C-alpha cells in the first residue's frame, strides 16, 4: 500500500468583497462573493491573487456550504496560474450563520476543506498533473487557504 504524502505548497490569502445574494433556489441558497486580490506565500509558490474571479457558494443547509471559487494567481516571476477551487464548509447552524453575516468564528469550529486545481504552463506546468488539497479559514474580508501537493 502506498500512503500519500502531503507537501506544503503555499498559503493563499484571498481578499473578498461584499457578497451578492442570489437567493433561494431548488438546490439551496446561492451567493456570489467577489475576489478582490490577495497574496500567495509559501516555499513552493509566491505571488499575488489577481482582482478577478469569484466564489460561487451554495448553502445546502444551515450547516453545510458548497464552495466553488475561480480566480487567477500571478507568480513573482509574472507567470499566471488559473485556479478552480472546490470545497466544503460545515459547522453548527449558529457558526455558519455568523460566517454568512461576515462575522468572526474560531476556525477550529469550522470544517473547511478543499481541492484546488491549478492550471498553468511553462515553469508551473507540473501543477497540472498533481492533486492539491487545502484547509481553509474564513475571516471578515478574507479567506486563508493552505495548499498542499499530494505526492
């Protein structure tokens, strides 16, 4: 049996704007959260998050949110990486309600895991053939995602 190893790539600090509430739908309550920029800092990757993109959220219940963020990174070397990040965030109904209102909640009280997919060329093309996983934290005005390569 081969046990996967996780190698820390970087921490993405994503600055987010005011959510646009789409409202109730047959599959849940929809929101779109604009991505305003941010930073990428780690031993494997450094750069900035471009001020384009959004997180398309689906609140499936009062305790579970599906996340689908799409945005781009520009590395310190000027290369661009497209990011599609799918995740789940769950916690008590009270804690999720506080997050939705933009309030602080202790990250230890929230399960926030994701599977980002990076698409790149040139120096960063190797990321296309790797599975990435992450842990997330929602803060007022930002989301922090620690990204690991599964080896």
